[in-house]
């Protein structure tokens, strides 16, 4: 008998991190973006015990929206983050596990200035 494959949904954090109120503008302009409601809608569809795979590739954006996304992911106990290349600093320490990390995540602002 084969192994039982765990059910998993995906939440993609791509493009600019924006607040919920301006999402319609980005959608109208067909610009890639993620707002807290995008992540909440995926979390709300999770079945009990189902894992959430979070794919992150974003250069950042609205700090408050990023914090709200972080809080949503923190409350979702069964999330697994995969950092593709760039990531919002707030999301570099999610509550779940990392599949891979990229050095650029830690250096969004460049070297320290003395």
C-alpha cells in the first residue's frame, strides 16, 4: 500500500503587498499584487488538518498589510512557507516550516551604513 498524500492548498504572495481597499485598482490595471483578503480567502477554505503551502515572491509593499498577512499566517497552525526569491521582511519568520530560503530575503535594504 502507498503512502497517504497530505491534502495541501496554495496561497501565492506575489507582486506588491497592498491593503484591501486598493486591490481593485491593481486588478483593474492587471498588476500583480497580494492583499490580506487574498490570503484570508484561501485560509477560510482549508479543511481540518489540511496544510497551507505559502509561496512568496514579493519585493514588499504596505507594511500594515504585510503585518496583517503575517498575523493571518501565524493563526494558521498548519502553514508551510516557500520563499521563491524576494520576500517581505515581515514574512521571513512565519510560524510554519521553510522549504528553502534565499539570501536576498535578509538583505532587502543593502549593506549597513556607518
